[in-house]
């Protein structure tokens, strides 16, 4: 499959990148390209202009500052796996980076690109020919969501591996836009809406991810169930971190954004964590998201996986 035509900018500073985005409405950032370029080849994403991040220095690698860990948005998933400090402090993050796609996706794919990847659906991530046998779905420019048979909504699913790991580790995201920089909790970059899953301003760039010092004191874990051992997106991915006073739990591939299992966390707060207690609250995990049939796997199976992965991850930590 060939790429459609597009204009390409290669700014050398973040300010230039922001200006290039602001100057071409609909322009998109290009990091590793392992998500965006595939969607462009499928003709489900057709930006006229791409703004490459490759020539901007200072966005790759992790540093420790004021007791916090700061990871540049261009840090690759392989860089994360090869960083001994990250492995010791944030094992869930390293396990999630290891779980992404294949070797090539991990060497090319970046932290920023992974967090900002598009949502997915069996009616959307298909070739033009496949999609031409029925009306376009709402996300691809039509009227109806074929998953829910509803007009004007999109239930496509966020399926990135890294976001749930960062959610349980209390990550924050640094953004740069036309009005300057800001830092917000990671959860706030997601809109919870399938058609436009990111809540960033049109010209905003993720520049870094910030983690608190020793978030969860090294007690965190990410587990993924996929169809095969590599290349596949998660059917369900679950991250769990142990803090004084309880557990934090987050999921991917079950809703329109990565989700925290608030009810489960509340049920465990302040209680002595035992295997018995974990088994008792595990069924609550099934209700942590609005699971829809955006993949070929049935919804009850995915709900069952949410409980099973929680049980396994939480028991590992306890
Ligand atoms: C066969 C296949 C299997 C895959 N398997 C998995 C998997 O198992 N798990 C998984 O998580 N992903 C998977 N992916 C998706 C993708 O490879 C990864 O998510 C990768 O990390 C994306 O990073 P990237 O740098 O290549 O993003 P890009 O493709 O460059 O960008 C993705 C999106 O993020 C935006 N973006 C990029 N950087 C920034 C930034 N700094 N600020 C704001 N927006 C930005 C881009 O504009 C684009 O919309 C798979 C892809 C394929 C094709």
C-alpha cells in the first residue's frame, strides 16, 4: 500500500513545530510513524501536512530532576526497556514498553506516539476496499457507528499498552502550545470520545512525561493478553501498582480511553491486601469500563480477562 501525498515540515525547535501545526490546520505530528503512517496507507487518516519531530533535539531519553523522572516524548520504547533506572523504579512501564507490537515497533515507536495513538475498531482499521462494501463508519467520515448502530457517536477503543502503566504510576504530561507550556495529569489528555480521542489543543505537542520519585516504590506490574505473543495489540491490558494504603488499577483496550478502575481501588483502600481479598474484589473489575465489540473478541470474554489479569497482577505484587 502506498502513502497518499502530503507536505512535510522538519522543524528544529518545539516552537517551530507548534508554529507549523498552527499554520496548517489539520496538520499532524510525525514521531516514529508506526501508527500514523499505517492509518494513512489505509486512507482512514489523511492529513495534508505532517510535522516531523526527528530534527528537534532534547526530546529523547530520561533524566532525574527534583526527585522526579522526566522522559522526553521522542524516547523510544526500546530506550525505556534499556534504562536500568526505569526498570528498578517503574517496572510496569518497562513491561508495557516490552509488550508493544514487535521489535520494529519498539525501536521506531516513541513514548509520545504511543500515548497519542489513534483509537481502533474492526470497522475502521481496514483497507479502503474492505470498507467500501458498506457505508463509512462515523469515525471514517460517515454517519453511523457500526459497533453500536447509533448515529453521531464513535466507540473505537484506545489500545495503547503504555498509558495504563503510566496512569497507575501517577504520570503527568508536559505540553507545549501556542500559549506556552503546561503540565497536566496523563488522564486529562484523553477526551473519552472515540472520533477525536485526544483532548489536546490543535497545535499542542507532548514534550515529556513526568513521574513522581519512586512512584509505587518499584511495586508495579503490567500484564497483557493478546492473540499472539507479538505484533498484536492487547485484547485487554492491565496495570497494577501498590501504594501505601492500597492498589491502583488501570486498563487498556476496553474503552475509548485508558481507564482507572476507581471502584476496585476504593474497595481495597486502607485494607490489608491478601490473596483472598483480591479474589473477592476481582469481579468488580468487569464493570470498570464500557466494553463494546470493537474487536472480534466477545465483550464477556474481555470482561472476564479484566478480572483475571487484575487477579494475577495484584497477587504478584502482594
Ligand atoms: C502491526 C502493529 C502492531 C502494533 N501493536 C501495538 C501494540 O501491541 N501496542 C501498542 O501500544 N501499540 C501498537 N502499535 C501502534 C504503534 O506501533 C505504537 O503505539 C507506537 O508506540 C506509536 O508510536 P510512534 O512514535 O510510531 O507514533 P506515530 O505513528 O508517529 O504517531 C501516533 C500519533 O501520535 C501523534 N503524536 C506523536 N508524537 C506526538 C507528540 N509528541 N505530541 C503529540 N502527538 C504526538 C501523531 O500525530 C499521531 O497521531 C502497533 C502498530 C502496528 C502497525
